[in-house]
C-alpha cells in the first residue's frame, strides 16, 4: 500500500511540477521548440541536395552571415530574387533561373494563373526559397508546372549590385510576365504599401 501511495504522489508531483514549469517558462519553451524545429529542418531538409554542398553552406556562413541566417531559419520565402542573387554572388558559381510557377489555390487571387519565382541552380539541382529545400531542377519544374523565362549564370551578374541587377531585368521580365499570365513582384507596388 505504501508503494502505491508513493507512486501516485510521485506522479502528482511530476505533473504539477511540469505544469508550473510550463506556466513559468512558457515563452522560453516556445522559443526553444521553434529554434529546435528550424535547426532540425535545416540540417535534415535544407542541407540535403547537390545545389548547395556542406562546403557551400560553410562559405556562406563565413562570408555572408545574414544570408546564412535567412536560409537556416527558412526566412527566405518571398525573397527569392535577392536570396538567389546573393547565393550566386557569394559562392561565385551557379546560376539564377527565372520561372513562372503555377499558383497554389490558397494564394491571393490577382487574376493571374502563375507567379514569378527565382531559383538558385548548380550541378543540375535547384535551391528553392519557397520550401528552403534542394531538388533536381527537372523535378522542381514538374512540381511547380513551371514556365522557364531566363537563366543567368554567375558571369552575367558578377559586376552588378542587386539594384543594378533588378533594374536591368525588370523591363523585359514585366513584358514576358504580361504575355505569360504571370504575376511579377513590382517594386513600385511594394513601395506604395
């Protein structure tokens, strides 16, 4: 009987202690679990592939810490132009691929069936900022039902700043997007909001 009471008391103490701990450290536990999830995803998913090797990630971490942090925390969604440009410039290799991707049903309806997206391409693989993952290029094209617009290698952007790159690409990209039923990010629209 004494051992049953001890087991029940121990269980009650553990449950109450856990509840008090969670109440007191709720925010810290939430932040920790979020950071742990990001780190696991980065190590298991983002780093797996051939577009960006472990050595490439190490180079990015040493040369451009902010870019590394954006990729490692999956905060590159919505920043595909700049992230892919910065990866290409930092590693001094690979290319940037502009594609129109079929919109998902939950995206804002602006009357267009496609939206412009940019990928970092290397070794026949693509780094995708939407998913923060690496895929063989052909597989990703099938997933997105992509329409290819243009591929620019490192030598094409070597001596350009990001602003120069965008200024140079935007006019033709806007024309192509209009013809191909594709929404394209517009800097003027962004500045107005």
